[in-house]
C-alpha cells in the first residue's frame, strides 16, 4: 500500500540553517532515500519552496498569497513510500525524523484516484 509522509518544519527554520547544516541534513536524508530506493519502496519525493511563495485559492474566485493556514509549522515536502502496513511507514518516518530533526512527519495512507476518462 502507498503511504505519504508529510514533512513539517517550524516556520523560519530554513532561514536559520547554514548552508553546511542544510548540506548535512540533505546527506543524511540521501542515505535514507538510497536505502528505500534499494528496497524498491521509494516513490516521488518533493521539497517544497517556502510558504511565502504559495498561493491559496478559496472559493472559486478568491486567490490569496501565502500558505493555506496560519501555522507555526509549514509543510516542507513529502515522500510517497510503498509499505506493507502503517507500522512500516511509521518506521520510515522515524528514520526521516532522525535524519532531519526538529519538525514533524505525518504518515497517511494514499488512496488512488483515477478520474473517469471515458467521454460520452
């Protein structure tokens, strides 16, 4: 089953991270990612740009700058992993948390959505 691991960090953390510290985190995450690739468990991974670059669409015609909600933590990115169960996905989230401490990692099952492409 597919699971998404949503990675959150406190707002402003990226500003306080030196390039050397960011490089070290990315290296540690790379080791976790390599293990998952080798095990055939890693799907798409995305590192999102800062929340200040976001736009939110509310209602059909209201577009606002910024994140969808006022929060102390921002969504940093996500992983899609193929795991046997929620416990395995949670273990992977723990590995990611150890590689990039200071935030939260939320694990959710992913349901496939395939819009009906048959035209009448």
